[in-house]
């Protein structure tokens, strides 16, 4: 009985992980934000072409140049 529950739990975790990966890929393909608009902490910030990320990079560059 415990083995069945353990295997079912592992299957549910596997499905949830797969769904998360598929959602991330879909959002990237559709050009939608992965990190709820928090650009600097985002894993794809350097390659992101969304307007908010472009604006954030521009502001960061101006701050760096002003120093």
C-alpha cells in the first residue's frame, strides 16, 4: 500500500514538474514575462526583448555611465 502511494506521489510530482517546464517554454515563445515583471532577478534578463526589460537595461546603463 505504501509503495502505491509513493509511486503515485512521484508520478504527480513528475507531472507537475513537466507542466511547469512546458508553461515556461510557452511563455518564452509567446514573449511573456516569466518573472512577474521583476527584471533584475530574472534568469533571462540579459536576453529578454520585452519592453520592461529593455527599459530596465537602459536605466541601468545610464546609472553606470553617470558614476
